[in-house]
């Protein structure tokens, strides 16, 4: 159990958040009256009071709201709480959706002291159930359900698609099949072919959003711009090439050109990354083959399933 020490909002984006005594959490929106509320996954931000105190101990003079946080919370090391966890404040419920964030333009605190804790210590939530909150309210961390659906993200790699010159049909096909299989697809992205932009997104999805599995489509062939496997290998801690090999073997029964696929599959932290072919037909065939087998592996990564085999 923890406690809310401050509630901070700003009426306009780009302005400093100021403490208020009370606020209303609105379902699927955020804090009423806060400029950063909206229909997205970063509706309410939280920051640990203990981390603010550590920052102050270095000589920095900071007030509540200076880091852009909505709620200052005492009693939790927020960064160590897994994505998907839920907090209850009175009748309101928040679900953790992201750990940390990329800082594109450094804030006033960073420019003043050369550091800011929000990108690495702040966490983000969405409002699952609304309600009124006040400074001093208790905040409870609810037990994490082992039966919650697996989360997924889909990334399509296509130069023409990213420029709007070609409709992406592979990504939507993958998303539709995943949702039909019970996955919660939290993001669908369309990127140009290439290495670094994909590597950056794979790291973000694995590290900050802690997605269970990321499927990429496209960029696995012989073109100079087909660098999806290289980007995947760049970010993985361990490879899981049995999945990519199995897709190739299955696809060879359909077309001999499957031998030209350079697709890879691997693991970054607790996120599985699987490269799929680029065509909608091949995406559907690949997912029909691999999805029935993935639940066990994803459960092992999540820690909710045991290893097979005899001890």
C-alpha cells in the first residue's frame, strides 16, 4: 500500500503542472482538466516520491509537478512494477501501460541541472475505472492476474507503405488474426524499411511497454533495404530461431520461394520478436501455423507456465 502525496495537472501542453487538492479520474481519458489526458495509453503519469527525494539530495530544488508527473506516490518503486499491473485509489483503477519514456526535447530541469528522472523513473497508466481522488488517498497495488491476455504489437516494414503510396494489408491482417486468437494488440506501426528505426521501436516495445510478442511483416528478402532480420538480431538478448525456421519449413510446402526468406526470431528481455513475410497471404499462413504453439512459450517468458519435459 502507498499514498498519494500530490496531484498535479496542467491546462495546456507545454506548461508546468501545478498541484491541486483533488481531481476526477475519467475512464479511458485521464484526469479531467489535464492537457495530457486523452484516448491513448499514457493518460496518467506517476512518479515515486522516494525518487524525487533522491534527486533533491543531489542539490536540485524541485517541486511537485516539475517533472510533468500527474501523481506523486509514496511507498512504491514504480519502475520495478510490471506493465499490466493495476492500482486502486478509492473506486478508481489505473492500469500500468509503460515504464519510462524517451525524452525528445529536454525539460527545464534537465537544462538547469543536467538530469531529469522522469524518462527513467516515471511510469504511465490508463484509467480503467473512474472516480474522485484526493491528496492523501491510499493507493493499493492489486494482484497481477496470470490469466490476463497476452499483449502484442505489429510492425509493418514498407518504404512505399510508409509514404502512403501503397496500402498496408499485411499489418491489419496480422492484427485481425491476433485479436481473434485472444491477444490484446496494443500498437500497430508502419515504418519504412531499414535497420535503426525498427531497432528503436523494438527496444521501446520490449523495454517500456513490455509487450509479450512483437510481429514484424516485410523486410526479410534480398533487397538492400530488407534489413528486418538484422534489426531483430541487433536488439535480441537470445535467439529463438526455431520459430523462424518452422515458418520457413511450413511455407516451403506452399511455395519454393520460402527458401529466400531471411526471417529471424528472438527474445529481448521478456518479449518475443517474430519476423513474418510481407504479403498478407503469407502472414495469414504463418500465423495459422505458429499461433497455436506460442502460448506455452509466452507463458514461460511471462513466468506463468512451467517448462516441459521430465525433471
